[in-house]
């Protein structure tokens, strides 16, 4: 049985498989697509977290939903983003998590928030659907298990406002 970081049973449309190599981004494995993305900035709340401390990750999401720091700000995309950058190693090491939105160009960063610029690059994308955050956790577990060529520079999830049970994971690979 697959479990998320809190030990709960995972549900959703992501499967875990030993036979799912993800090293050739020219031909993505089943369930993945390849896209060029980035070239935009996410403004939001940030904290240094690690996957072995799910409470810290949950606390940042809790702040995001409680404070709604960008409510009323004009956004360029109807989605919430979780950006993972400043990795201090692989997925077992601390990293910076920023939860935010893509604001319209030219807007100042509000006090207490940061802006993360995402360079345009190639990503493998895994769409997760189902009960969130369990489906997202299953997606990341699949990536951790089968993706040896991650860049560990900047990855992100995109949570479309119109599809609350969907999150698209964008994983940057080494060149």
C-alpha cells in the first residue's frame, strides 16, 4: 500500500511502478508529458522545509489559506503554484517551498512575500487527479522512485483554480 508523508493511504490516478524509467525526456514515459515552461515569476509565502517534516509543509499551506496574502491582486494565471527550489541536495535534503501565484507583470512584491523567477526550460509533467494532497504525494513518490536525472534547481506544481482535485507536477531534468 502506498502512503503519503503522514502515513495515510494514497488515492488518485498516479501509479507506482518499478518499470517506469524517466530518463528519456524526448519520449516521456506513460502518464508523463514533456513541455517547455517557466519564464515567469511566482510571488508568495516561502519557508525552508524538508520532505521528512510534513508538518512544516502543512503549516506553510495553512498560512497560505488562512492569510490569503494575494487576494485581490491581479494575476496572470488562474492557478496556485508550489515552487521547490534552493535544494540543498536531493529530495531528502531541505529546500525552499514557495506557495503563491503569478501576478501581472510590473506589480510590486507585497511586504512579507517573495518572488521566485522560474527560467524557461524543459520539464516532464505528471498530472495528478483525485483526492488532494494524497494524489500529489503519490505523484512525488513516483518521481522520487523513478527519476534519477532531476536537476534539483526548480520544480513546481500548478493547481488550477477551476480543477481543485488536480495538480500538475513539473520536474526539471538535467541537461
